[in-house]
């Protein structure tokens, strides 16, 4: 516990799913977490949960729409104003998740939305945090991709394209920024989802379907199975861990 003591983190997509689990785990490990998303009520619930569990860190809710660059500026500037530094940037949010389709039927505008609210906002957040990390000589940047970015998944073409771009962005950032004491790594989560199934089945049936494909025959959770990996990547111990793409998926998608 407290592997992230005295660290300041920005986590996008923190109102649900993997982002929620990551933000909560970072607070569990002692970090001050600026938790960003559009749904304030969910962020306030997250902050209350960390407080009621007496975690050593804290959650600071901040409403942010990743599609609006002014919101990204406000998050970074406010974090610096109140806490004086940004040690960890975890870009987990991804917009446009209702716009998935196949090659033949994907409108260019849908692909642009997924890029704007995926790799492009992630790049902008890195750019905005970078001066502060370079000044400190320290930084941990964590991006979120998907199995769809490395292996074909039916009817997810614009999503897979955006996630592949995030992987490329991660590797380029790692190559450029490592000299400043800043690491950049990417994770590919497959965990229990809060989202409704798109297969015409119940959430429980969907979870069982995915679990059956995982070698461990177990579908993990964000807080217990995915977030501990993100804690390591965000920690001082991971100073030599850079430019890596890590699957938090029980071995579902081979990455090598």
C-alpha cells in the first residue's frame, strides 16, 4: 500500500469501468487523483468511496469532456495550480463507442470522432503535461488501447484504427521522452464491463462468453486485476519500463 504516496495523477474516463478502477486504486496507493469525466455524479461517488474506505490518497473530481481542448487545458492548469505538479497521466477515456461498424459501412466522420476522442486527445494531454514533467525530470504516461488495435475484431473498424494509433503514439512518445525521465506505456484491458452487451445477451452471459475465451477461464475486474498493473507502471519501480504494450486480459491476446 502507498506505492504512489505523494504522487499527483490525472486519470481520464474515471466515472466508470477501467478508469474508475484505476483512479480508486491509485487513491488506495496514496496518490492524489484528479479524476476526469463528463458525469460529475459518478466522480463524486468515486470520491466518496475512497473517503469512506479511508484510503490514504484522495479523489478530486473534475468534469472534463475529452472532445473539448479547452477542458483539457483546464484540467492540466487546475492540477498545476492546486498541486504544483503532474507525476502520472493515465489517458483511459475513449469516445465514440456507439459508432462501431465494419470496413464497408464506416462513415469517415465516425472514424474522425473516434480518433479525436482517442489518440488525438491523448496526444494533446501528453503535450500539455509534458512541460511540467520535463521540468520535474519525472513522469509516468499511461495510455489505453485494445485487443482490437492489434488483432481484427468483427465490426469494430474505426475503434480498432484509433486504438492502433494509440499504440503507435505510445511507442513514439517512449522513444522521444525517455531521456527526460518520463516513461510511456500502453495497456490493453479485458475486464468485466458495465456496458450492456452488443450481442443481444445479458451482461452476465456476455461476461461468461468472454471468460470462456480467456486461458484462465476467468474475467477479471478493473480494481483487483487490471489496476495493480497500472500502479506498477505508474510507480518509481517502473523507471526502466518504457514503450511497452501490456495486456491485462488473462492471456487472451498474444502480444509477441
